[in-house]
C-alpha cells in the first residue's frame, strides 16, 4: 500500500521541508487530484466509511487545538455529528474558540491541498500528522457533491464571515460559491461544517468517541463537547487552566538532514559562503564548528553554497557526523507534563494509583524527541484483560496499527511479572488492572508509513520509552507491595482484635475457666513495629496544604527505638510535630525513642503549596530495626 | 458401652481446648498440630497392610489469619459436640455447617471446611466422627447377592433379610452406620464380592443375573465410595473371608477408587485399618484391557494426565503392576468406560469379559 505510488510517499513523508513540497505540487498537477485521492484513500484515512468520519473529526479537532495553542487560548471545542439527507451521509460540524482566520486565508486553508504555515517550520505540531482539513473538504465534496461551510471571526469588533467553498480538483484552487458577512455571537473562533459519506458507530474501538476521550486525556486544558447522531451529548471537561507551553520552531539540525534536502537548502540560501550557510540555516552550528565541518569535508569555506556539487554535499554530510555538534534545542517540544498527564488520566479513568514520568528530551538522527509515560492501576480497570496502551504522537492519539508501533514493542519487550502484572512467558502485552499512556513528542515523528498510525522502531525511542516504562513499573511495584503490606497488617489486626479475644473466651468457656489474658500473645503474634501513613489535601486561603499523618505502634514484646523518615517533594514545610531530628535532601527524619510494648506515637507533617495530585501517597522509611521487625515502611 | 464412647470422645476434645487455654496462660501463641494430609505423608502400615499417615506434622497457629479462624471454629465445634452428647442428639455434617451460621465470625465459609475439620478432630482425638454424634450426608450404596443381614431398624427391631431374595432390583441399601450394634452379617452363600463403580454396570450385571450365575455379591460403589460402603465391604471380607474384586472404568479416577477400597484413602488415612480391604484386587478396566479388548476410547484430558502423573509418585501406586499400567495409559493417551464393553453386545461383559478376567486372576476354576 505504501510504496506502489511514489507520489504518495513524498506527499506525506516530506511535509516538513519546503523543497519537497514544491516538487510535490508540481507532480500533483500531472494527475487529477481526484484521481490521486481515489487511489490513495487508504493513506489519507478514508478507506472505509467508519474510518472516514474519524479522520474528518481528527483533522478538524487537531486544527482547532493547534490554533488555540498558537494563540494561547484555552480551547472550547464542540463536535457535532448529524445524519445527512441520504444513507451513509453524515454532517460533521466542529466549532472552536480559536483566534479565527483572516477572511482571505479561509478559502486557502480549507480548500487548497497542502496549504498552511506548518509545512515550513520545524516544530512539534499535531497537524504534521494528517493530510489536512482540505483533504476532508475534498472527500466530502467528492462523495456528497456539497461544499464545505466555514464560519470564522477574528475578534469581538470584527465581522464574521461565512463561506461555502468547493475545491477545484483540477487546479488545486478554492472556489468560493458564497461569501457573506454575518453576525456571530462569539468573540472569535471558527466553525466548519462538512457533509461526507461515512458511518458512525460508538462501540468501535477506533471510533470518534474513543479518539475524543483519548484526546481529552492529553489535553486536560481543553473543554470538548461531543454531540452524537443519536442526540446523546458527551462532555470532556477542562481540568486545568494551564495551556501547554507554546512550541518554538527551530532550524534543521545537521544530524537529521538528508542529501537532497541539504542540496536544496544550499540552492535556496541567501548566504554567500559555506560557513555562513551552515551557521544560518542549521541549528547548533557555530563559527568554529562550521569551519571544522568545511575542513573535514575538504570544502572551501568561501565556496558559494549554490555551487556545492553532489560529491561535496556528501562529504559535508559525512563531516557532520565527524565533528561534535550539540544536540538540537528541545524547546521546540511540548511535553504534556507530569501533573497534566495525571489530571488527564484521572479525569477519564477512576483509579487508585497513577504515576507519570517525563523523560528529558533526547535526539535521534538529529531530531529532538521526548517521551512521557503514565500508568494507572486498580479502580475500574478490568483485572483480567490485556493492559490497554494509549499511544500518542505529538498529543494526537494513535488508534490504528497498535501491533506495529515502537510503543507497543517497548511495552512487550519488558518482563512485567516482577512489577506485579501477569504476562505469559515474560513477553507480550501484560495482563492486569493497569493502563499505560505513552506520548512521543518530536519535530519529526518517525512513522512506519504514510498513514501515520504507528511509530517506527527507532532504537533511541524504544530505549527512552522503556526507561520511562520501567520507572513507572517500579513505582507500580512499590504501590502493590505497600498494598500487600497493608493487607498483611489488616490481617494481623483482625487476628489480635477480633479472633484472639474470642478464642481466649471460647477456650476458657469449654473447659469452664476464667478468660485468660491475651496481651503477651498479641505482641508475639504481631512482633513488629507497625507504621501507617495517610495523606490528605486541603486548600486554605488559596494555598494547598498536604497533611501527612504517620502512626507508629510498637507491637513487640520489648521497648523499641526507631528512626522514621518521610520522603517529601520540594515544598515549604508547614507544621511538623514532633520536631524532626534532621532534614536532608527530600527527607524529614524523626527519632522515635523508648516505645513501650503496644504504645502508639503519632507524627504530623504539613507541606504547603502543593497541588492535590502532586503528592498523594507518602513514602515512609525507617532505620534502627531489622526489615522484618517493621511493617508499613521500607528500610532507609 | 456406646455411652462411654461419646464421653471419651468429648474428654479428648476438651483436651484440645485445654491446650489452647494453656497457651494463653503461658503467653504462647495458641496452636494445634496434626498430620500432613497429603500423599507425601502416607506410609504403609505393615501390621494392617494399609496406608496410614506418616509422621509429618502441620501446625495450625493463631499467627496466621486462616488458622486463627480454624482454631476458633474448633472451639465452637467442641462446644457443639459436647452439647449434642449431653442432649443425646446427633446431627449430619451438613446440619453442623448450617448451625455454624449462628457462630458469627466462627461460621464455616463452606461445607468442605466443616467436613475437613470433623476429620481433623477424628485424627487428633483418635476417634470416629460417629463418636462425635456427627453423621455423613452420603448414604452407602447398594448390594445384591446371597447375603443374609440382620439390621436393627429405627424402632429398635431386629430385621433379617436376604440381599437377593428379599430386595427389589435396586438391592439392599447400605445404611450410614454398619457397625455391629446396627448390622450383623448372618449368612453368606457366595464365592466372591464384586465392587462396581458405576450404576449402569451394576444394573447390567444384575439384569444379566451375574450374581447367581457366578455366585457373587455385587456392591455398587457409586463413584468414590462412602465410608460405610468401604466399611461394609471390609466386614464382608473379614467376617466371611470372601475375596473382593474391584471393577471400575479405565481412567485415573477409577484407580483412585480402587486405592481407597484396597489401600485406604488419603483423606481418611487415619482410619485406613478400619475402612480398607487390603486383599481387594483390581479387575479392570485396565489400560491393558483397552488394548487387548480393543475398546472404544476417549482421549485423556489435561486433568486426566495430571492425575496419572500424580499417581506415578503416589506411594500407594508404587508397585510394578500399577507403575506399568499407568505409564501404558499415559503412552496411549486413551481411557475407556466400563460400559464400552457393550461394543460387543449387552451380554459380552458377563459372558466373556468377566469370566476371562476372573479366570486370569485365578478366581474361577
């Protein structure tokens, strides 16, 4: 499917680099756009009626989210799918509160293939992934004969414009059939309505509903409303007012460049000599590095870049690999962030345990990328089904081709059994009440094919994903261990508080004696110091107060001394009682001395200024007793 | 005499409570020890020629939640038995299970655990559950043959009847108590006893008149035989010196039925000398029969294979005969039912198979 049409692979594979896009535009003219479209429906995401509606919604929503992000607006997105006038016809309407589109650009954005600012910039954006909203407009037009209707407004004092637009498939030009200024009771935003041949089924795993749910998880700053054809409305509410950091565009990094691109960049540059070309057009090339590259490549520093021949270009590429070049800047990436990921997961999945890991940005072949992983465990999640993997590339959910994706392979390659999940033979997708979220953000996500549903097995990416997964898995194991320990404590308590008193009573009554004392037996049965903790969060005067309570009970037959340590995040300490004996990096330490058998001590610790989900489960450690003499904490 | 038996049992039971009480007083964690009740802990008793529990002990300590509850239930059961003995009542094991509903946190989670606790108490006090005034749910199976029995019925009257002439086609039903105070074997005119696993085969032999033709006593085992059935067979064997042969399906579960008749069951190994008939012999269906008689078969299931594997390491099946047959069955991966013999006609079992097998075993001339 991918390779029988050269045009197609260039179409999407080279979307970031302008020269290829130019070449493509030239190629496109040689066959009719409609014909091209028909031949490549699968690549473009319109190969079935079920998939078509998903692709359409996805393009429109991705555009809306990107537009809001660029304008730093908290997105309010309404999606409506209605039945059309004929069988298998649906009408999709997507409305956002984004910055709007200036009037003369409306027609180009919606009815001209490959039109848009994104193709020229290297940065992380959702829209990189799809063929674009114009393809949806064209699909709708080809299947229903109806134009797209677009309504947009760029400011409160500005008129709104509504247009009906066709795409002239021969010339790849918009054809506006109606355009008028209208009143729209909205400060700014865009609404697009497209009729298309499609089928809607909510139950499908790869459905609009699933896509929106997955999208809501990684965009907790968005408010998304979805009206189904059945009239049912779903709301995915906003849970944070923080917009993701705006992504900066960067120049290409030398290590990510291909020969053809290098030569085209050299032809197009305004620089007069090689050194200035390298410094100006690439990121991370200094005067010194540029000279070193020229020397290693045996190319004159003063050579006009336009005159560089193929052989020289190849040597420059080789030289890029010989000199030390700093990794590309990573501020062009926009990770979701631990806190938002947790909020997103929590809002859609009711669960007991959530942990997230955001890896530091890394680089493959000159492209910066960053991996984030979240895990949730317990709660509503089915315990005997394979773990669900939510895959994302640049915040866009990947719904198809799970088996062919580096994310899936990374999950399958880990032996999850030591971490508390079931897994046949220690490979494959684990089974258990868990769900994984994996996000790969990059200026150039290496997809396996043009349909952009699976990420290729790039070693650097698989390593990063696995490192993050293992970190999550370790936290999961700690959580499960703690749960098991708590269960053991609960069992011991049941013995000493419920069963033992009754056993003493009953054994005495059978032989007609007085009830015997049980205290010594109690300490012998427990024979541990029990540590229990709980964490509560409150907001006082707008400030988050996280209160950690730690109970220490000496259930051993002897007097005991123990040192208790609580791991704390970077935060201001509020009330601490009793006074800690010391504080060191991330730890608050108390010495608890001379505890008599069955004596109980209480420790309170307040952390000020944390959000609710920043610190949900205290990590308590101890020192001074053997590991098997203590229950409820880990040895320090 | 019977009364002494109950009082003795109660005083044995009270010792268990006394030990728990003493542990509390001494400040020690209450516990109870009893033999490990698995195949790893059964040994051959040379005196009785049966398999009994060995010396491995398991300890039930109040340190563990499950064991703590079992100890507590034990106290309740002891109390309950004592009340029954005092009130001259008795109950079924199932009734005890339902009575435990009123024991609050000490109630049994299921009937298996109440049955099992009753067995534990038998073992610890070296008594029979009948001594505890507990009787089983399971009834004994059926007997047809020329045996004359005297039973004391519920009105205390002595009834004498012949298990061939005075019964209908379903035969004489073995009561749950077959001890001497209840049942006496008066007279027997037969050459051997055939214990049969399935009702279908029992009825086939009855219909074909095998008991009369071959001068045998037919006993229906009804699957894994109840204690009273095994006890009845043992008494027949001991008191009348009739040899016992066991005729079952040809699968691992049937071999276990034979083992429980001849060697003693693992669950009741504490009373094997009382229940098992060491001279009982296995007739078939053997894995060799499946081959020799070319019987219709089913493929072994995973559970069958696991059961056979387990039997290979079961000391009761340690002799060459069983090791050979079990390995043969594993090799051919097939099993057969008794009634598969009908392949050759309804009379084949009585006309050909049994006479051939009995001759092979030296039971007939």
